[in-house]
């Protein structure tokens, strides 16, 4: 099976471009994420792939076939919306089987497939429950099972975890990865959450104002951002002052963006610059410091190794670049 290719996709709402000449290739079996702030065009792109919108310009090609003008029901896409769009008057099993009934499959085949996807999503014991008797995470699993059971060409997930609490989101990220690996379905995941994107994706396209800023693996996006927008949006970044960059041995013109975890605080000034600890936030796994140099304010993250706080507010210490030791 070939890749899913988006060629020079543009879309306008009135006089405003939501997408401008976006070209992407999503590989077969890949979990690919569109990441960006609200209004950047990522949901518009999903709706164009699903067939709910026609692009102003450009083509959507799947398996070598141009499907740009095909209606949604002909595309074979499985879609999970932000609100899940489940039927409250139906049971879990009836919701999951809905697409198969529309296809008029025989009862035995529907039951066989339902059993498989109830098991895959861990919902066997809930098959007879109504939707309003489920938790948010359980409803998400039902929505994913309903989208997968029709054997879609592609699974489209539009911010599916935005309504879940923090702990449940972390668990559902792992479950989604597991389901995607087991089924092998090509998946497009839409999110504005950096941690979600970094945690589950094989590749990420970072978007802003209707354009793709960078495409790469999570590590490539985080460790080697191609521009300042990507550096600022994906994770936390410090922009060193020219003087501080030079004192730390960096090119003051080209190498001034540094992640907080790439900085180290110490009580000695070897290869470091003097700073004052302005704020300390302990969050269990690490200490997050805000420090002031003579030139600017920076954020530093230090892993908690169980030996107590190294520094407190008001401490005069030295900041250097982490060198692996």
C-alpha cells in the first residue's frame, strides 16, 4: 500500500487562508501528528482528508488515487471527533457495530468483529452499557473501536483527549499507541498539546498560520528545531543574551536557543556565568529554577536525584552548559 500524499493543499474561509500550499506525505502504518496552536489549520486539514471540506486548491492522493472530490462515505476513513459523537440511546456494542450495519454485513460477521474490537479496546465487560454510564476514557475507547471496526484506510483523530483529565490522558496515550501498533492502521492525530505529540508520534508536522514549519521525528523536532517558532512552541526554550552566549562558548549570533535541561547550576564557576536563583519549583521528578544573570532571566531544569534541593531562592551560583558529566 502506498503513502497518503497531500499536494499543495490550500483552503480559504472568505478572504482568509486557513491552509497555504501544504504538502505532506504520511507513510502507510504511520502514527503521524499535526501539532500547532488553535487556528493554525490542522483541523481544516483533517476535514479535507476526511472529505468534509473541499480544498480551494491542491490534491489528496491515497494509494495512487486522487480522492480530492470524493464524498466522505466513499473514502473509507475512520474519524474520532473531539466530542466522540457517540449515540447515547445505544449500547457500547451497538455504537461500535453502527458502521457495519450501514454496510449491511451479516449478523455473524458483525458479532465476530465486535468481539474483536471490544477485546482490543478492553471494553468486553461494558458491551451492554449505555454511553452515559461510561467514563471519558471508556467513551474514547468506544469511539476508536467504532472507527476501526470498518477497516478504514486511515484513522483520523481530532483532539480526542482534550476533554480528559491529566492522569487519564497519560494512560490513554499509551493505550492509543498500543491499539495503533496492533492494528497497523495509518493514523493522523490532531493536537495542540506538545507532550501528547512528542509522546505518541512517529513523525510530527508542526503548523502555524496555515503552513508547515517543520516535519520530523519527535526527537528531531525537539532537539533540532528549524526555526524559532518550533523551538518556542515545542517545549520550553531560553534565548541567551549575546554576552551570556559568548561567555558560555556559543556563537552569539547563531547558537543562542538552549533548552532548560541543557543548562546546569553549580556552586563553582568553572566555565560558567554567575547567576542568582530567583525562584524554585519542585515538581517531584525535577527542580525547575528561574535564575537571573547580569543580562537576562533563564529557566533551568535539574533532575531530582533524591539528595534534596541543591539550591534555594537567593542562592548565588554559576550556570554552564551541560557537557554530559
